C-alpha cells in the first residue's frame, strides 16, 4: 500500500525521490507525488498526479526543481477517489506532508477545529496537514505533539515545515518508517527497499517518537523531549537482489530464486543433521511447553500455515488451528498461556496479523513469528522470531516467501517431533535430509518450465477453473489457485476432491478446465477416481503428479510429472510448478504480472 520516501542531503532530491518511488511501486498504488524545498527560495513545490510514477516523472521534467531536500509518496486510495487532488503530498498553509495509514476521526477533527473550509481533497491525510498548520506556531515539534494527541488511527507522517529549510520531520503509530544516515545524506522510507541502494544500515523509528532528518545528522526525541538513540540494524539482503536481473518480471526472478532462498533459510538451522534454532534465540521449551498451536496469517502466508497444520497434525498428533488474522480476534479464539501462537508474514507489516498477534499476547500466549523482513513490526512485537531468508520479494504475488515459510515449518515439525519423542534421532536425521534435497528438487521443476509453459496455454481462455486434490495436495492447490486468480484474473477455486460431489461438480463443463494434483500415494486411487469424474463431464484436465505415481495413467490428461520426494515434502515441488503455471498464464495474456490490479504488496489497512 502507500509508500513513503524522504531525503535531505547533498544530491539532487528529485531523482532520488522518483527512483525511490519506482522501487516502492511494488507495494501497490494509484497516484504519486513529491514535494521539494526549492534551493534558492526555500519555497516548497509540489508535483503530484493520479497514475504511475512514470507519469509523475514526466510532470517533474517540465518543472525546474533545484533541490536537495524533499518527500515523496505513492498512494493506494482509501479515503477519496483516485485523482490528482487526493494524491499526496498535501499542503496546508506552512505545512506539507505525506501520510500512510488511516485517520479514523478525520471528520470530527476537521469540523471541531473549523478546518473543513480549508480542505481541497477528500482525504483524511489533508485534515492532518490542516491540523498541523493550525498548531504550528514556529515550533514543529510542539505542532506535531499537539496534532498527534488528537489523532485516532494509524499513521506514518512525514512533514516539511515552510520555515525549516532542509529538515524533514516524521512521527508514526503502527504504520512503519525506517530511516538511515549515509554519506549522501539522511533518508527515511516506508520500507527498506527504497533505502537498500544507499546503505545496509537502518533503524526502525519507534512509535510516538519525533524524528528530525538534517543533511548530516539525525535527531530523535520522545514526546517528553528526551533524546533517543536509534538502534541500527543491518540488512543482509544483496543490493542487487531488489533488481530484475534480466528477467522480464520480478515474479519470474523470484520463482527462480527459490532453491537458493530455501537453502539460505535452512542452512544454519541444521546442526549435525538435526534442526536447531539456537542461533535464532528460540528455546526448545516453547515447543514442548505448549499444549496447542494457533497459526495466524493472511493470504499466502496463511496457506503456508495450512501446510504446517497438516504436518503437525499427522506427525505430532497435536491440536493446531490456522486462523485468518482478519477474523482472529473477533472469533473468540481459544488462547491461553499454554498456546503457542505463530504469526506468519513476508512483510511483517500486515496489520491484521499484527493486531492478531497483539491480541494473543494480551491473552498470555507465547508468540513466535515467521517473517521475511528484519525488524518489521510483527517481528518486533513477537517473543521469538524465525526469519525466512528469501531476500526482497517485490512481485505482489508471493512465491519465494511462501516456500521459505514452508521450509521453516518443516524444520519446526522435525524439532517438535524430536523433542516430543515422536521421531527417533535417526528419523529426525532422515526427515531433515529430505528437506535438504528440496533446493535440488525445485531446480528440477524449474528446468521443466518450458513444459509447464506449454500446458499453461491450454487455460489461457478459461473464465473459470477448478483445482482439485486431497490432503497436502489440497493445501498446495489452495495456494496455486490464489496465485492463478491474482495474476491472471481467471476465476479459480481449489476444492478437496472429495467435496466436488457435494456441490461444485455442478459447475464442471467442457469450459471449466481442472488442474489436479496427485502426489500422495495413499490417496492416489481416490484422487484418480475424482479426476475421472470431472473428465467424464467434459473438463480438460491438467494433472500434476509425482513421477513415481505416474505409472498407468489414462492418456486423456495433460500430465506434468513432478520430481519424487517423500509425500510430506511434495507440496514444495507442486507449489513451484503451480507458481510457474500462474506466471505463464499471466505473462502470455500480456498482463503486468508484478502489479495485479487492486492489490498491494503490503496490506497496512484493516
Ligand atoms: C498473495 C500474497 C498475499 C500475502 C498476504 C499476507 O500472493 O502475497 O496473499 O500473502 O497479503 O502478506 P504478508 O505475508 O506480508 O503478511
């Protein structure tokens, strides 16, 4: 969702802001804008428009913007339609700002302070600019404190005050801001991707602290004016990992990176062949003290949770729930001190997951999170964190984050089985050896991508599509189906094959292709019967099947064989094959694969 950048230093700010906004495009947006402080006059100039950053770039080219200090924003509309005046930055009197988040009481604020007449946009953000201007009597910090005390909601505010040349102010609640100081100057952003080009050191601005960026230093104070030293973190992402590396889309690049991402995620967590979370500071007792587990997550991360649930249920025989984070706290969940709550999130900023975790903590649960972005809000709220090492994931459709989340869950399942005496040491070693084979197995799937591309062409014209499978195949298909619908706009639904006869089979015709997965030996004969049922109703079937099970198949299916692994692990090669299917359908249809319509990479509103 909305992206923020701010820079003050020695370089031409216009180029820095526009380049950074391009890097933030992946978050999802519909308008963009910048505000810069004119070098000579100190005046603030605003350029903004509905549309892409490339449109903004064209507008900026017609303006003479000589400046080394400014702020920028990509907007994902929440309050007010997509048009130029709702785009950020918003200026009111001597204040110009950009805002991420939602101000819930913006209408009351505007009417109570008599600001309604001063507003030109329909946004909640402009009300904050007006309020700041109202309180601004030459002391920026006082104005910020007075304003923030009146705000209800979430916000990351980045502000230019007319009489403070070269200084950028920021304050936040929930919505994140990261900042850094480097040789080019001081900068802040809504996420690391925009800073990576300049430095690998950054800090997360704590909530309700006022950050001042000066050209060569940073000052941070709390609301009682005490100076607070930033706690710097180091990004271990490769700087070029955020580029496309010659691939036409990030999604393809990220699919191809999975062998390495999984390798990096499991390496260091396997010691003498056994799972080991010592280096993460995650103590073994959290896996034995709990008598139930509850996973909270959204979208793809929730699908990773479903695989974990299937593994833990079948191997550990333990009670484990997977909850949609957005529903969690409204559903009176059974949570107590004996519950291990696991939050799963690529970004670490998904607000529903964050709120669910806070709720679970209040109820006394131990909170562990599986996160990709270091220092993100969910990571900071958790008692313990296991980071996935996927590196930056830019395509909106999650791929490598998902398979690295799965890898962590395989390690965790092995650890629990070992600690609880379910696996012998030999069995644990054997399970982990299979996990270590995953990168090579996935490479095999990636090598067969041309074959998957050919079968993808069979569903290009479909309007509706079904995916069917049993057990872990069903879990993999739920994710495969989400992937297909979000990037190709084909309506796709995944069903447990046995459920078909209880309703959905009514929709199967020759116009509804069916993608089936069959990788679980004990379920094979039942799965094949279900596939015959859809075939005999006219559906074209694309069958993803484990090589070892592909012996005596009917000739009438399009068959894609998957490299053999133990059945519990087949979800990994299956998922990668389904990612490729979705990718090729989308790119063959000519869509912007990385930026599906209406979607945002980081979902920071409830
Ligand atoms: C789908 C996708 C989303 C995210 C979901 C949670 O491809 O990416 O469904 O998985 O928005 O995001 P994170 O993992 O950042 O919490």
